C-alpha cells in the first residue's frame, strides 16, 4: 500500500514527447485509471512508473521514495500486461510462483499464497496446466494471480481486458473492481476504453498527446469536463458539438449555430456575458436531447427543427441520428418515440445541461 | 446465376490442366531430389557389405552375401573405440562453447540497443563469408605459436570460431521473434538480466537452439581437413581420419568394403541425432518464418 506521485515527468523518444509534464498524485488505496486515445502516452507513463522506461525529466515517487533510479524489481510493484505475458513453458502454478521463488520466499509460504490467489480468482483446478491450454479469460486471471501473490504496494494494469470478448470484459471489469475492494491496495489502470474508466475508477486521469487534460472523479469528468477533448472523450455516444457564436437579442443570450439558435436560461447566462460575439462551441450530451412528445417536465427546453437520418433501436432507448443544416448529431430518446427515418420533426434541447467551450482555446467557459 | 462466357468451361479446363501440370512437376522434382539424396547413401550401405572385388565387378547390385566381417575389420583397423571417444570429446566441447557463447552473443545483439550493435552483428555474420580453407593456413600458424597443435583444444577452438557466425546469425533472428513482454514481466517479477536469459529466454528457444546445435554437430562431427593438418598424434584423431587409416594401412591393397563400413559407422551418430530430433528440427526451421 502506497501513494504514487508523478512530479513534472517528461518522457521523450527522440523528438517525440510521449509524456509531457505529467503531474499526478495517486492516493493510497486509490483506483486511478489513465485513459486516452491510443498513442496518447498513458501506457508510457505506466511503464515509466514500472521502471521499464527511464523518464527524461522529473520525479516519480512510490510512497515517499523517489524511484527514478530504482530497478523495477525493487519498486515493489506488480504489473498485468495487455498480452498477459505468461511464461509459456511454465505451469500456471510456476507462473504465479516465479516472482516469489526469485525473492527466495519459503516454499510453504509460496504454496499458501498461490493457493489463496487461485481461490480468489477461481483457477485452483488450472494450476497444473500450461498457458496454451487456457482460454483468454483464464489466462487473464492467471496474469492477475501472478500479480496478487507478490502482495505489492502498487498494482499496474496495462489494458488487461482489451484482448477479451465483450461479455467477458464486462464480467472481468466487475471482478477487478471487487479485487480492489478486497486487496485495499493502490491500483493504477491504463485503458483506452472510457466505459472501463468510468465503471472502475475512483478517479480518472484523461490524457491526450502526452498532456494530462483533467484529473477528477468519473462523475465530475462527465458533468464538468474542463475542455473540448475531455467532453468528447468521456461518454458514449459522445457529446454533440455545434460551432457557433454567442449573440445578445432582446436582452437574452443566444447560441447561434447558423442553422438554429437556442436561448441560454438567464439563470445560467452570467459566465458567458463576456464572450458575446465570439466563436464558441456549444456542447450537449445525447441524453439531453429529447423527442418533444416525451420531454421530461420542469426542464428549460429549447426546440430545434431536425430531419431524422438514422434510428437505432436499443430496446430500452433509441439513438436518433439527426440533421439540422450542416450539423449532424445524436439524441438518446425514449423508446416510445415515434420518430422515423426521413421525418421532419422537432427535438427539445435541455438547456439545464449544456456546455460551452471557447472555440480558440477549447477550454470550457464556466 | 451470372451468365458465363462460352469460353468459361474451356478456361476452367485449362486452369485445371495447369494445376495438374504444376503438381506433377513438383512431384517429379521431389522424387528426383530424393533419389539424389537417398541413392548414394544406399550405395554406400550396400558397398559396405560387399567384398572389394564385388564392389568393382558389380558396383550397382545388392551384395551376394552380406559381409559383416567388413564392419569388424573397419572397427579394429579404424581404431574406432579411440576415435569415437575423441570425436565425442571434440564435438561435445565445441558444441558447449559454440552454443554457450553463441546464444549469449545472439541474445545481447537481438535484445539490447547499444552503440555498435549493428557493427558486431555484421562482424559476426561476415565470418560466414570467409571460406574455411582460406583461413586454415594462418590459423595453423597461430595454433602452432600458441602450442595448441596436437591437442583437443586446437580442434575445439577452431570449430567454435568457425561455427559462431552461423550460430549467432540464426539465434539472433530467433530471439527477435520472442515477445518482449515476457522479459519485461520477468524483470518486474524480480529477475536479473541473467535470470531472464537463463530461465525465460533459453527455455523458450529450445527448438531454435536444438536446430542450430544439430547443424553444428553435423559440421563438427564430419570435419576432416582441419583435423588432418593439426592432429598427427594417433591417440587424438577423430573418426573421419580413422576412415582414411583403413585405406592407408593397406597401402595398395585397400579393403574397400571395410572402408565403406567405416563410413557407415561414422554416419550412424549423425543419423541418430537427426531421427531423434527430426520433429523439433523442422519446427525450429519454420518457427522464424511463421512466427
């Protein structure tokens, strides 16, 4: 159990800056997820923490100890790799015991720990098998088991679920969360899948192009994204964006996209006054766009005329792909909605839940 | 159903014929090649059971009476007991050095990025381009200066030097196909660099190591010229020289049957090694290609 600190960490590969001035403090027993598109530097950051890459600048601390020059084996970490990296020539038992044997842990103790981890993961009857005799999900468990038996201060996961099929991924997601509850250890988890990040993390660090975009709880990231990237990355389907201008008319503040204009409720207008006349990007999540027939009561609804391009029935909801002039966007509406492809219709924007970003800086205006 | 051109069936027929022809050509080539390999071997084996006159009078036929006496003569004249022991010592010593050094060099060249990596790789590989005979004279003088002539060491060192380039070349490309994550997992698990090499990479390279070992063994076991020019002590000679003994001892009345029997005796271990490791061998040869 330990905290982890990235302090002004840079990692350069030649001219490419993979990690750019990363500052993160991970609390003891926290489940931190590093999320971002592929190639954003999240895995590199994790590998720097593991000691598999040397950092170019800055400091990495595990607990109170600076580990910049500490070799991986002395950092007291365990890592689960994307490819699992099980030793193909060793049995499951020996795979799990490998690290302990190297550390000269007594045989009885190794046996106890391996059996205990195998019981937690439900792989007790697989201990004699070789990795090639296991399914993807079982290999995944063994990889996690190999980390557990080490009883490290920090667990590192590098996209451990990305090789599993969708159903198994959901099941393992829950198991890893449970494991965190049970082990009460610091988890640092890298993924490109924002759903994984949202469902498991106590806090999420969104990274893009090597730069930390926002570090916050899942709910705060969703509700209050700092910038356009975070807003677009977190949430599925992604937030709808409309480039436009802020305009004042009859004392009211309007977002004018060129194709339609919506009024900002006076109670929320204040932060935007200074941006009147400037280019902005208006953002609204699909669930805040409603079929007018099923608009919830007591919301500040602004009507927009659209044409229905595609409908996707999900059972519990319908995704509508809508067109309004040059803009296409998605609405997540009530399953009873009668809107069909090709239809001209009106949808309601919930003006209590929208985001406005400065078009030049892409930062949220609040 | 799409409308087909009237030429469709003709076209199809031509394609089928072409496919059959190429199958036939491939079969023919394989049979011819097999004949080229198997025939001399069978011929040697048959000749080893014939008397000398029979070899000359009926060179292609099956022996009238199988002369097992040839093998007894060969074994005693060749001094086979001593020579087999010498061959074993030299082969084992050379293999140990070649594989030990070769695997470590290849691993470092395959896995570690350092200044001069390419240079050392090409340095080793260029060794493959030097014809062995060209190097024999200077090497002989070198061995003489070092006082190595007429010792096992002169053979072991020379064979090691000559087989390292091929070994490094093969193993380097083999190590490159092994996933890097395994090493990283081992390093995080607490393994030192040598432990990673010894406990993870070497066991995983078993088929590659075996393939290269067999090739090296064949080369060393059958090597003739270098032993001929460096070893004059009867007690240190290896099997291929022993076969020559049969011829030399009898001077003008060479016992050809016994000599062929000697060849077969030399061949047996080679055969045994090949048959024993055949499946591993083909696996090792293809593993780099298919990953």
